[in-house]
């Protein structure tokens, strides 16, 4: 294992990011709505 300095650690990039989290959240909410509509269908008024 190699030790790195604090400056080098701050330069490391990666991870999901804000918009990636928003996208995954939107997909989960959409799928929850589809499943809810399939399991518990209601009439449109």
C-alpha cells in the first residue's frame, strides 16, 4: 500500500456526483409509480 499526501488525496476525483444521484433517484421514483399503478390500479377521474 502506498501512502499519499493530503494534497494528493484532495485531487482524487470519482464517485457518483450530484446529478448521478438525482438520476438514480428519479429512476427509483418512476419504477415505484409503475409498480404502484400495476398493483393498485385506479380509474382516472
